[in-house]
C-alpha cells in the first residue's frame, strides 16, 4: 500500500447523502444540534447520531458544549474549502439537486462560505483587489500588499487581524457557482465581518444567503471600484 494521506476515508464520509447534507448545513460556520442536523439531512435522530459519530471520528466535525447541549461545527476552514470545491465539481459535471427554489439566484449572488464572502460578489471583490494591486498574485499564492493593508485599515479592520499566523491572511477558495476564485483567509473573514458591522449586508436567517442593502451595495461597489 502506498504511503500518504488516505483520501478514500474522507471520500467515503462525504459520499453519503445524509452526511453530505449535514456538512453543507454547517457551511455558514454556525454550530447546530444533532436534532437540527437530522432535520437538514431528512433522517431520524438515531440515524443522525450514527452519522455524526462517523464524521467526528473522521475529523470533519467538532463538538461545542453549551450548558447541557452539544453543538456540531465543521472542524475548520479547510473542510469548508473541500466542500465548496466539490460543489463546483458536482455543478460542472451536471450533478444538480432536483429541487430548486427562489433562494438559488440569491445564493449565487452572495453567500457565506464558512466565514467569508462567496458568490458573484465575492469573486468580483477578489478580482478587483488583484486588479488594483491590493492583493498580489503569484500563481495560486495570494499576498496582501501595503496598499491592501492601507485599504483594510481605512475600512476599519484591525491590523492585528491581518498578521500572518496559523491561518493565511489571503487565500483563494474555488467558488462553486462561478467556478472562479473568491477570497478566504483572515482577510476574507475580516472583510465580511466588517460589511456586517457597517450595516452594508446581513446574513438571512437559516440560510447562507448574504443580502446587501441598497446603500451597502453602493458602498461595496465604491470600495472595490465596481461602480458604473
């Protein structure tokens, strides 16, 4: 047997429809109870418990205790990035969910991908930041430039958030709906948080959809040179 990571284990965990449903329900970086995840997956609580045990053992989920309750969350941003990439592959290969609804266009325009902005607006934001030199591109590696750091400071983002650490400051994440990259990493997370703080956008309840107000969209377009 060849040495190295065993991707078959992860693939088998992701390959079950109920487990896939649970994982995608956690793509907005919220923690949910077993009962809530059972409803998302359309399975009984007993079946959900079995699936959750496998996902925990496989390192894809973690638990958080709050009082007497246990909540489940994705084990990290890397899990969300894999899920986002698989969604793009499934879309390109024609493996679509049968039922669609009115939220589909909104999801494609702007949504949460773990803790950063995805969809049309997320892709447009990264491309604009690369075009004006705020983010430097070297192959697949993205780096925040001095101009980008000054821009983030002007927007009210704390400089401490953008210091290199365990998490990259800038990271490309393949967007499933646009099939181009959007901005992840600590900068991507800080920008989305700042959009919320400024009142430019809000996340819709029980959804990954991010909705911008009219004034918020104007501020977003002006900040990233997308107006006109």
